[in-house]
């Protein structure tokens, strides 16, 4: 990857556990002064070997745990906390916003994207350059280094967060010896490529932000989840409340990013599997049996091939009335497996001489 980051800084935010990461990034040849908010829970130990990176989903933010400003729990609050699978009495857990975070108009969310100010005082708009998973991985790598961490204890996330976790596995497995990818896939298949993304662009052009959120909600919950969630509630009011903080240009930019996900573009699968066995990577993948974004068969086939090649790869599938959103709403289904993975010993870091054989960022 030719694009670079210069001068990364990590500064404490206004409240405990809040951070702001900043760097001068270059995306597609365009310089971008990048600022991204982050949230952490737990304490980084003296050895700095207990840090876990949690990556957020499509419309999620850094608020993975604890309480949101409105008093509701963070989206993985059932997994992150004292005594939970991501035990904050043992681990330092951190989650950082992506560029073009969908909730860009939430005053507590720091991100840089099309709807945020350019140096000239106007929004970036169409001037905001394309960026990819290589850029995102590099940003998160700089976050790790800014924390003084040699490698993550684990990288985990649901949906888009699961794609980010898989990118860590593919690009630098020695720096992410344990990876958890929930409701994700090794590549973008026909559901996202040929159905959701074209629909999204059509409804965004015709109906704007509310209709884009309506489509995302339908794909996220599925018919059963939509019916049960809004049986006694008003979907229109829910969409209006979400549109107060969401950005349509950011929704479309993240959709563009997701379309670029393909682990085979980092390295062919046999090469990936060889690297994973060499580095001792431990991989947990979890899929929802009825998921309108990521059909379970995509990951199941990959997991079978991975395990057959000798990778320490545990794959789990479960049913959820919440459809794809079971990845954040039904975490009890995979909490034990997450805990077991974080408890498992990791292979020692590779000597520098061997690192050159890994896929390069």
C-alpha cells in the first residue's frame, strides 16, 4: 500500500476512557488531516500485552460498551465489562471510529469523512478521497503503536467490524494472534455486491437518508426481526430519530469500502492458511443462520478449508430472530467461545527474519 500516515497522535478526551487519534493520512494521493474518536475500558498493564482492539459495525461507533449518552448500553456491552467475555479486569479494550463514520452528526462522535469540515471550512463532500481496508488497517496499526503495544492480544468485531478483524488476520497475523469475526465473510458475495449496494444507491437517490436507513434496517433485521421489533412501535419514528445523527454520504462511503473486502486480494487462501499455521493464529468465526448480509455458507466453506489446512479455526453458527443483528443483540450465543479464545495461549512473536514472508500491508 503506497498511501501513508504521518505524525500520528493519541490524546485523552474530555471524559475517562475517551481518546482522539489524529494523523496526516494520504488516501488515493490526497492528504487528509484525519481525526478519529476512540473509547477504552480497563487498564493497559505494565507489559502492555493485554490490549484488545474491538472494531465497530456499519452504523456503529466507538461506544461498544458502557452506557451511551442517552443511557442505553453500548452495542457489545453484554460482552465487554468486568467478568464478561472481554473481561475489563484483565484486558484493556479499545474501539475507534472509522473514517466516514455513519454517525458523523452526533456531537460526541469524532470522525473525518465527506460530511466533516475540510481545511477551507466547507465540507469535504465529493473531494473526500477513496480509502480501503489497507488504509484502515494502517490507521489501526498506528493506534496500536501510539499505545506502545507490540501486538494486540486479540482483534474482534461484528459485521463490518468482523471484516476489519479478518483483514488483521490476513495482513499481519503475528500482530493479531487471536481474531474473532462475527457475522462476516472472507469476501463480498452477491447479496451485498448485486442486491444490497445497488438497492442502497437507488433508494438514497430517490428517498434520501431516511430511506437508506430503512433499507439497512430491513437487511439488518430481516422480516421476522422487523416484525417482532416494530410490532408495537413505529418504524418511521425510529428512522427519523436515527437520521438526526447519521450522514448519507458516509453511509455510501462505508458501502463503497465494504465492496472492496476480499481476503484473497491480500493473499491467495492457501498462502493465508500457511501463514496462519506458521504464526499460530487462533481464529473464531461466528455466523447467524439467517443473515441477509452475510450468508453463513460463505464463511462455513472458508472455515472448513482453513481447518483442513491445519489452522486453529473454530467456526460457530446460531439462529437469531434478529437476523444479522444477532451479532450485537444475541451475544450470549457466542460469548463462551470468545472467552475461550481470549484465554487460549498465543504463539510467541515471530523473529523479524520470518516476518518478511507474511502478506504485506
